[in-house]
């Protein structure tokens, strides 16, 4: 035993985590150990933003207005000047392992090279990323956040997910960077950016009030949806070989870096659900396995949003047209060319419709000679 006098931790909001934390708290208290949890993860506790009748929200704009009424998020506390860690080496009863001893990193095969190349881990990585975003990209955020070929979003999602940086720190640092005191500023870049942090809050609000968010349609009428089981089409989607350039570029970016641009996440998810007619839960689960920012609230809420089965969701009949989305948000084709070497020689005018390209574009990967695939057929024939 280490004879701890007190145990403190940050709160978690999934049903299973809440149950574990509650059990731990009860057990510690029974042993007369002080046990306290804190909000280190969110701007607002999910239960602190309420409708006029004390209920929970289903519409983002109303949720965000009510959050504003609660007031500005609290300032983050300063880091303690000194932390003393328990040194297990002097204990007969308890031994400590170093992180490396857990052998969490993949070795054979080592599939994490792309992740290492793209992400600097931990708190230090988060601080570098935040500084870079505030200095170079926040000023262009509203105009360019939807362009996957540009680096103008923060890429803070994995750090927020794993608590390497807090949402409160990001909130106040972004306000300070634009010399703004609060979220009612009139600065459109800041407002847009902070409202994305708001979507994260809303997702956690939904998860807290709907613990089965990742597995059950928020709107039960979607339970009757006749989804298609099509392993071949699902594999084409997973491997970025559907024949739809913007979808394939996104799925290959995901596989190689563990991240995908938000606009392309929406298009790729819509393609799986509304073109292939494959259950959104299969997509949610693939993203959960492959994203470095895989988040129990954001991932589930976003998949339900795209499916139309969620809260404040895109209407079920809204389909992101992958060709038009590509042409609109990646007009020069830079993003597609970055991830699909087969389309390297294609001009911007044809890159999102490779079948209509001039003959001189081969449509083959210059290294492997493999041809870019023909478009995968839709889940049902149109009538
Ligand atoms: C199908 C689908 C699945 C998604 N899965 C996840 C996931 O597992 N984890 C995850 O963090 N985000 C997820 N998102 C939301 C969004 O795509 C990412 O948060 C965003 O792309 C992260 O990049 P960024 O840090 O540069 O975002 P920025 O644009 O810089 O936004 C700042 C932060 O706000 C939050 N945020 C931004 N957009 C959203 C959003 N739409 N919903 C909720 N929070 C948002 C994120 O924490 C993000 O880091 C998903 C979106 C879709 C459409």
C-alpha cells in the first residue's frame, strides 16, 4: 500500500467511465481517503447547460446560446511549480513500470511510421501546435477552414482528446491572440473557431445525456433503415479505392496520418452511408480504430449528424456530392494529388472526374503501375 491521503482526477463522461469513477470514489471514501474529481476536459460541465425547464439540448444553436449565458469558461489554473511522484522503487508491496516497459508501440509490423512523422506527442506537441495555429492560421480560419489542401485548421483534436491541452487553455489563448476579451467579440475567425470548440461541448452534452450515442440512433425511426451488408464496398471505402478522388484521398490521409480534414470526414462519411448504404456504425467503428483523435463523443455525434439520425443533424436526404465537394473545396486538386499518386498528372479540370481526363493522363501509380479504380457502384440501383 502507498497510504495515499487523497486521490484527485479529471472527470470522464462516458457511461462506463462514470460507473468506474463512481465505484473508485465510493471505495476510497469507505477507506477514509479523500477522493475528488474535477472538470479538466470541457469548457462547461454537461449538466450545467440547461434548457429553461432544466432539460438537455438537441439543437446546437440553442445549446451554444445557453452556454454563453453560463458565462465565459473559467481561466485555466497555472501548472504547479513542483510535483513529487511516488517512487515505487522503495516499496516492497508495489512496483512501478516505466511507460516504455508497457511496450505500447507497435513493432512487428511497425505501422506507426506515418503517425510519428506527422505528430509530436504529448503536452509539448500540443503547445507547439497551438502557437503555430495562433500565429499563422487563426487569422484565416473562417475563410479557409473548409479547404483540405490548406493547413488552416488547428490540428489540436488529438491533444484535446487525450488531455495534452485543455479546451479552456485553447479558448483563452485564442481570445488573447485576437485581443478579444470574450466570445462576443465580432471577430469572425475567433467566433468560428470557438464555435467549433462549442460543437465539441455539444457532443459531450449529447454523450452525457445519451450514453449509447455510439451504438443507438438518437432518432429511433432510423432503426428501420434497411442497411446493406457489402464487405467488398466497405473494403474499397476503408482502403481509399472507391474511385471517388476526394473520398479516397481522405481515407488514405486517415490511414497514413491518423487524421482527416473535417470537410473530407463529412464527405467520406456521407459516401459510406448514403452512396454505399452501409450502416454508419461500421464507419464510426473504423474511424474509432484509425483516428489519432478518436473521441467517444465527437466521433459518435458526428457520424449520427452525417447519417441524419442524430441531434441537430443534417437532414437524412442531404447527400454530399463527392465530385462537387471536391471541385468546390479542393479546386486545384492539390489535396487529391497529395494522397493519390495515380492522379498526379491529372489537370485540375479533370481531377475530381478522372474518367473524363485527357488521354495523356495515365491514371496509374507511377511507382506501382496500379490503375486508379473505376467508381464503386451505389448501394441500390436508382429507380
Ligand atoms: C464523421 C466524422 C467523425 C469525426 N470524428 C471525430 C473524432 O473522433 N474526434 C474529434 O475530435 N473530432 C471528430 N470529428 C470532428 C472534426 O472533424 C474534428 O474535430 C476536426 O477535423 C479536428 O481537426 P482540427 O483540430 O484541426 O479542428 P479545428 O477546426 O481546428 O477545431 C478545433 C477543435 O474543435 C473541435 N471540433 C471541430 N469540429 C468539430 C465537430 N464537427 N464536432 C465536434 N468537435 C469539433 C475539435 O476538438 C477540434 O480540435 C468528426 C467529424 C466527422 C464528420
